[in-house]
């Protein structure tokens, strides 16, 4: 089932973070689990994230910066 709350972005962690070099499969920040915006942008540029998803991610941010860490609820559901 796909609802807004179950949308996750595993693609974000299929690549190394270009900012902090967290390896593929690992979060940039352990608690709360989150990833740098730079990583989202990298995945988006590679065509692994949808424009709609990026819009959701950016909508959660107060400060938009490559080193911002994304810990949006949608992402916390993933393993
Ligand atoms: Zn990172």
C-alpha cells in the first residue's frame, strides 16, 4: 500500500553521501536517523528520487542548506 506516510526514499542510501561520506546503506546521522540534504540532491540528480518527493523533503526544511540533515517522518519508517 502506498500512502503519504509509507513513502520512503531508500534510493537516498544507495549511494555514499557526498558531504560526510557516510557509506551506502548507512544514515548520515544515527539518532534521529537522518541524511544530509546533499545526499538527497545527489540521488535526485541521478534520477533516483522523484520531483514530488524532493518537494516533500524541501517542504520539511526550515533552513535549506546542503548540510541540513533530513529526519522527516516518512524516512523514519525505513530500516
Ligand atoms: Zn551525509
